[in-house]
């Protein structure tokens, strides 16, 4: 099993760049919502009872997921600067 996703060219033939910019904006907004949700979940997990190591590992995995989502937003927006394609 591989986690590599084949990428399509940035510009799709016959598609206006306005539509691409709108699609990127929608995707970025969804990713930002996911980041907020992961943060909320991390706070929730940190307060769970149980073995400390298990709670810490779970919280760390969620933090790692949040970091990955932040990097996705950064690459989508080219470091936070909106660049429509």
C-alpha cells in the first residue's frame, strides 16, 4: 500500500483560472476547518483518563496531523500568500 498520490497538471484544459482560484479557496477553507477540528480533538484527548503514555501518543499523533494540514495549506497558498492559478 502506498500513500503517494499521482498529481494532475495544475491547469486543466478548457478551465478558467477563476474556477481554479475558487476551487483552491474552497479547499483551503476546508483544510483550515479541519485544522481547527484537530486542535479541538487534541484538547479533548489531553483530558482523557487512562495510561499517560497512550494519551500522550494519541495527542502527538493529532498534533502531527494538524501540522500536516497546515503544511498542505501553506503549499496550496504558497506560504500563506494567495496565488490563484
